């Protein structure tokens, strides 16, 4: 392992430890089988961003949108609920796409079983 690779591994280990991922493999090379989905999910819960090395698009990552409460004041919810109705918006995971859009994200079987999840800075 080169000095640069060692420094990157140490930095990622420190970030992982701050996020509660004590079992992080500090000797894995950047971009090579860094985490499984369970570890990636813990990064999201800790407020971090994650993505997969195997995703085709550049700049794609996931982040957790915390739950919130708001009052209905515009469509499309205004057509479903009366104005002023309090809505509990549940926490969920969104993805920043390669095109720069943000979309709701659902985990595929492939993503769930992958071992190439990475912390995104």
C-alpha cells in the first residue's frame, strides 16, 4: 500500500469511526469494497452521504431526509387535504442523480447485497 493509499484509508477509518462504523476495513483501497449496505445505512442515519462504486453515473449519492411536520398550503396536497391540515412527512432516503436532480430512492436487491458502498464527502 502506498503512502497516499494509507492516508486515504486512515482518513476514511476516522470518518467511519465518527459515524459509528467501528468494523470498517481500514485496509480496503479507496473505491474497493468499502462497506456493505448495512454499514452504508448507518452512515445515512448518522447524517452522511453514501454511494456505490458500481453505479454508472458520476456524482450520484444517497442522503437521508429527516421527517418533519408541515401544514398543507399548495397543490398537489391542497387537492387532497384541506388547507392547514398538518402532515407528518416521514423520513426517507433520496438520491442525487448524475443529472443533478433529487429523487426518492428505493433499494434494489443488487444494491442491498452489494459490498462496494462508499462514504461520499
